[in-house]
């Protein structure tokens, strides 16, 4: 028998019914990272010395890639983007190469529950209330704005403030990519 298993991925495990084959299962997500929060990305304390080592201005890295925050941890930086910026010695859009925004584009187009306006507002720096409880990690069954936004939080397009229960665009890198997506979808 298996005593312990560690699995990693970007989305929570899909639960098909109450008789889940996986039981006694502890899940850590972008909504509830618990004690693994500092390991989701780089902390500010880790980024500062890396910037010095690679002779990159910390302020440039911070303004571009910082933005995910977890209680008790503070700022979390996108590790993929930070590593690429430091090794390339260039501030650029690296994160967008890790996924495709086509899912989000589809839901913005149909404007489910006013999602389009909320994405525009978040792209302009505002925070938007979100109900995360109904998300079942099913790409096919995203029926309301809360499910679409929760899905986007897990994918990293949005960040989540658990205390205030709102979503926001986490950093300038993601913001620029969302604005480009909005230009395509609605022609702004």
C-alpha cells in the first residue's frame, strides 16, 4: 500500500462525487495554500538577493512580477518570470508563454454575469468581489462568473484576497496580457 503521495499541479483535483477514489486527501490551492504558501513562488526576501546577484534593479522586478499575496507570507513573485528576467537580464512577458487565455476569452465574449466589466475593472487596478465556493474544477461546467473567476485564480490570471473575498490582477505582467486579450475580445 502507499503510505504517502505528493502530487503537484496548477489546478485542484477534480472531485466527481462524494465517493471519491482518493480519500484522506489534503489539498493546497491558490485559495487555501495553508503552510505551503511561501513555496508557491519566490518571496520578496528571496528576490532581493537574486536581483543583486544578477545585477537587475529590484524595483523593476517588483513592479513587473510581484502581486500574489498570502496571509502571513506577504508578497509572492512569479518564479518562472523572475528566473527568466534575471537569466535573460530583461524585463519581459514570460508568464503568458506558460498558458493560453483562450478559456477566459470565451467567457469574456459571452459576458457571463457581467464578467467583461469585472475583467476591465480589474485590468484598471480595481478589486472585484468573487464567490469561490461553487467551483468544481471542471473546464466544461463553468456556468457563472464566480466559477470562471475562481478558475482564473487557480491559473494565475487573477489573485485572491481571502480576507476581503475579492479578486484582482496580480501584477503588471498579467495586467498587460489581460489588456491585450481585452483589445482582441472587445476592441478597446
